[in-house]
């Protein structure tokens, strides 16, 4: 069965996107080639939020720079005008989208992209692991990785730690 993995890059001050969803502050902080290759090879399907879809279906915003070409599922409440190739819109909710993505992923990971979608997965107890790339830049504002004001305390077990010249990778198992 597929594992649900929240895979995200985060600034040193806790942001995963800058003001206005800007991702430009991440430029120039690449993962070591072997690490990036291994991560992409482990992905069987993506579950992405609507705002992330608006970027992901463009040439410039393709997931993992276009290295991932597998199935992508978008939980949505609205009927899309048209779905870009490789994307499936799921109106039955986030759990249904994850179930479809898990089936499509097989033994590989289902990676969750999108701050709100990933936070909902965490709140619903659907996330198995976190993979966080910590970048040495503080944008100072934007979308925080965790906005759980009054939320439940998460218990995380570190299962991986590695670093490159600029990036520290942290991998955690989520305990419920």
C-alpha cells in the first residue's frame, strides 16, 4: 500500500511559499542530484491542491521540474473547465482523491503538494511521513508550513537526516 508523504521545501523561518504564493526565493537551492533522483523514483502519484494545480499544469511549474510524469489527482469542489493531461479532478473529497492516488501509486509514495491540502491531510490523520527540505533563506512572510492555531499536537519521529552544501533534509514518520 502506498505511503502518503508531505514533501515540501521550507525556509529557515517556516514558510513554504512567500507573499502571494511566490516560490522564487527557492531558486538556486537544488538538492544533491542523487537525492533528487531517488525522491522522484519513489513517487507513484501526486495529490495536489487547486492553487498548486494552477502552477503545476504550466511548463514553468511542472512538479519536480518535469521529472515526474505520473498520475496527479486534484481534490476540488468545482468542475474544471478542462483538465490538463495527467491530471484527474476528484469531486468526492480529499480522502477519495488520496484513495485513488494510492491505488495508482501501488507500492510507491503518494506525495501531497499544496499548503492547504497538506494541512488538511495532517488534520485528517492521512499523512504517514513528512520530507522537509530546509533552505537557508528567511523570506519573512508568506504561507507557513504549519498554521495549526489551536490544532492538535503532532508526534513526529525523525527517520532521516541528510544535507548538501545549502539544504538540510529532514524526514519524519507521523505518529497518531
